C-alpha cells in the first residue's frame, strides 16, 4: 500500500528544493570577485579568438 502524502506540503518542498538549486547556481555565477570575472572573460575571449583563427573562410560582416 502506498504512503499517504500531503500534496500541498510536497509541492512546497519541491519549490523549496528548486529555489535552493537556483540559489546555488547563482552563488557560483555571481558570487565571484572582479578578478575572477575578468579572468573568465579573458579566457573565453582567447578561446573564441583561437576558434576564429582556425576558420577556413573569414566570417562575413554583412551576413
């Protein structure tokens, strides 16, 4: 026989866990120092520059 659960409590518990997961992701994304953000931006710019350097045809500015 299945356990009886209160749907209101289950819904609130699910919302709480989703909010906690989102908060954890935001702490990772936004809880960084300016130096760490600048380093991440510099690394991503360097990766993008390397990818663009290996293109066979130059990207069209008009398209």
